[in-house]
C-alpha cells in the first residue's frame, strides 16, 4: 500500500494535470492492487513505464505514465504541505482549489 504522503501526492498531481488527462476515459481498476497489476502487465508489453494511481476526480484507480522523480518530488512537497493542514485530500481538493489554497512552488 502506498503511504499517505505518496497517496496524496498522486491525487494532487492528478488534480493539477486536470480531469481530461487524469480521469477522462481511463479505466477504473477499482483498487490499488488491480491497478498495480494492470500497470505491471502493460509496462511489460510496451516501452512506457506505467503505474497505478488514485484518481482525484472519480476516486477510482487508473494507470498512467509513471511520474518522473522531479514531478514526484514536487507533488510530495505539496502533499506534505497539505497533510499539515487537512485531514483528507479529497475534502481539500473539493474546497481548497476554489479557495486558491494551492501553494506556489519556487
Ligand atoms: Zn478517475
């Protein structure tokens, strides 16, 4: 199981990329384990490295391109910021974006 910060990092990254890219017509695998299995299989078949991620929009699990270390590091920073202030990433996304709470990153 991904830990809380990683989980929040993926959800936050997805929210920043937008619904069409993050959710859209992507298959919902329903759970982390199913998404991880599917990502491993498709990575094995193709050139691109894929990973499962929790969706900021439908709260399901999709698979997509694995985040680069830079993207992940930035998203983890945001997730740590979020965790210090909010108990639930989805509650924060539902209200936080409208309130302009997403911090600027240097
Ligand atoms: Zn989704």
